[in-house]
C-alpha cells in the first residue's frame, strides 16, 4: 500500500437521530408487513423519522456540532466539511454548504458526496487524502440521510430505512510540510440562494401527484447477493494491504443494511459475530448515517480502546462498496 505523508486519525465523533419513532407495530397499521418477520429477517425493531421541518442538513448540523465538541475544537477550526448523503436538502446548494452556514464554519470549504450507503466510508477516504497530504488539518466528515422523504409508506419496503446523521472529525497531530498548492472555497455569507434548484430534495419533496418515481425502489434479493459478495471482497483486500489477519480485528463497525447480510459476511470472513457492532434494531438503515452513528455509540460506550484495530465496511447502491482499517488512538 502507498505510504501516506501523515497519519490520519479520528479525534471526535457525534450523532443525532430525530425524536419521532416508527415501530414495526406502527408500520403494521399502515402497510402490509409483519413485525416479527422484520425482526427475524432484517433485525429492525424501530426507526427514527425526521420532523416535517427537519431537512438532512439539520440532522447533519447537530451531529457535526457534537463531533466538533468531542474533538475539543470550534467550528472555526474546521477546514473542510464533506457530507455524504443521497437525500440532500436541495439539488443546489449542497447540503454541506447548508451545514457550513448553520455551524458558522466560516473557514471550511464544503461539498457533498453521493455514494449512497457507502457514502461515509468514501467521504472518510477522501478526507484522509487532504490531511495526509498536509492540505488540511481538521476535516468534518458527516453521513446524513432522510430516506423517510423518498419512502412510499404504503409499500412493505418502507420497513428498511430510518433517518439519522453521524459525524467524525479527522485530523493529524503532525506538522504540515510540502504543500503541492491547491485550494477551494465556499462562501455562504452573501445571497446564498442567488442560484438554487429548490425542488426535488428533502426540503421541498415532490408528491405522488407529480412523480411517483421519487421513491426508492429495492430488489431485496439483488441487494443481499451483491452485498454478501462485495463486503468480503473489500475486507479481504484491506487485510492483505495491512498484512493483518481477521484475528487481529478487535471490532467491526459496518454499514447496517440487514442482520442477515452482516451474519453472512461475518461467516465468510471468519469474524465472531460478537465483534460485529450493530444498532439497526433501533435506527434501521440510515444509509450514509449508519457507520458514523454506530461509531459514535461505540465510542461513547467506551469500547474503542487506544490501540484497538477497527474494521469499517460498507456497501450501497451502484453498487458502491469498500472497507478500511483504523488503529484507534
Ligand atoms: C429482504 C429479504 C430479507 C427478503 O428475503 P427474500 O427471501 O428475498 O424474500 P422475498 O422478497 O422473496 O419474500 C419472501 C416472503 O417474505 C415476506 N416478506 C418480504 N418482505 C417483507 C416485509 N417487508 N414485511 C413482511 N414480510 C415480508 C413475505 O411473506 C414474502 O412472501 P411473498 O413474496 O409471498 O409476499 C432479503 O432479500 C434481504 O435481506 N435483502 C437485503 C435487503 C437490504 O438489506 N436492504 C437494505 C439495503 S438497500
């Protein structure tokens, strides 16, 4: 593997899920499903749903604020904000620009990344390049989604997703040397909405009347088959890159598609399931939010010890997929 200029680490985590909860039992009353089937086959008991006045950036901003606080920084210390989302507030400006504005992170460039359920993992790896190369010192990476806005609540697929956001501050303790000189800017202080494409996102959602294709569509069998091939492939590759074996992994913090996908993956890679962290029972699949929400929970529970070897892995629409290994410090 190519040697990075500086090591990159996570110095703060945060998360936020909205207050409203839809239980499986509630969904039984509005669509054709069965709570026990969902628990047994998917591992989900309930999911959190954004309030009508909460856009993706509202969830992301709270998670980001918490991660910055956990890192012992202020929003002015953040050089770059990357928001991984498939459900942006609007088509323009980016959700990251709204987050920059709401956090008053006035020194941060900000942009979105869309790799759907792999988004946070992709965004972490992009953020790492900026820090490793010395361009930036503190990057706020956020995974946030509000799939409730693109869910057809009359269909049984509605059981799979929930809304939520998680965040991490990536940083390096080393002094920066050797810039190759490039920079980007984001300025939200003047006529922020001077050019905007307001409709079609989570802030002004389309309705059944104008476009039924706004809702997500899922072929469960295809997801299962792709995920259980993609995840092991990426995990075996990062193990080979690092010269580690699966026995060296202390904890796995994966995307949360369904319990069966994770059980099958753990079986293929030979990782005892008690090392696989899950929280889909409480939040369902929050897409870009799954890994950072789980990371924050595991962090707050004190399970991340200095020197622990943590495995991240994700798969999403496309299919995007990936894995990474971090030594916690
Ligand atoms: C969803 C999954 C468990 C379904 O398993 P499957 O064997 O493919 O199931 P099928 O779609 O053929 O359905 C089999 C039976 O399960 C039941 N079922 C399927 N979906 C259901 C739901 N949402 N609620 C209740 N019962 C359901 C039905 O009884 C169905 O019988 P029917 O076809 O006569 O209606 C499986 O495909 C899976 O885990 N896929 C991954 C999905 C995922 O992770 N998505 C999130 C990331 S995008």
